């Protein structure tokens, strides 16, 4: 059963949420774990792709879009089936991934945008209804 954590940011800044996702992807990859970052749409995949090149000048995070290289250490996608199992899912989508069971750890990143807060609260409830024990982490 995967470990599920909701990382809660204190601001409503959308770019801060993407930066947190990049930082968490770097940390998980540095620990030797495969990472799948689930974006809400293709535009967000593009933003993440750009941000992963620039957010840490001194570190390179090897990443690709799922359609280009599904076995990259950090994969950006939406609802594609991950090519590796037991990795980390960083979920930026507003709903649960259809592939929850394929991951050992799931991170949901929440900021203070009202519509995102509501979607993440619903995700939290859904995880509990499915028998998971999601945890809240304040950032």
C-alpha cells in the first residue's frame, strides 16, 4: 500500500506549487527512486519541463515527457501508465491518478487556491474511503 502525503503550501502561488514539485522530484531522484510527475494538462507538462531545466542552476534533473522517453528517471505526464513500478508519484492533477497502486509513495501538492483546496480535500477523502491513510505535511 503506498504512503500518501499531502504537502500543504501556505500561499496560493501556482508557480510555487510547480517549484515544490521540482524540488520533491529532485529529492526523490537523488534518493534513487523513479519519479512520475502527473500534470493537469499538456501546458503544465511544458511548464514543468522548462522549470526542471532552470529551478536549480547547480543541479541537473534528468527528465522527459512520457511520450518521448517513458523510462527517464523523472517522467512528466498526465494519465499514462508509468513504465516503472514502486516509484514516487507527484500528483499535480486535481483528481486521483488512475495508477495509484503502481507507486510506493504518492505526494499531492496543495496550495491555497480555493478550487484546488476543494479538489484536494475530495482526494483526501477518496484515499481514506479506499483504505489508505493519507498524511498532511505543512511546508
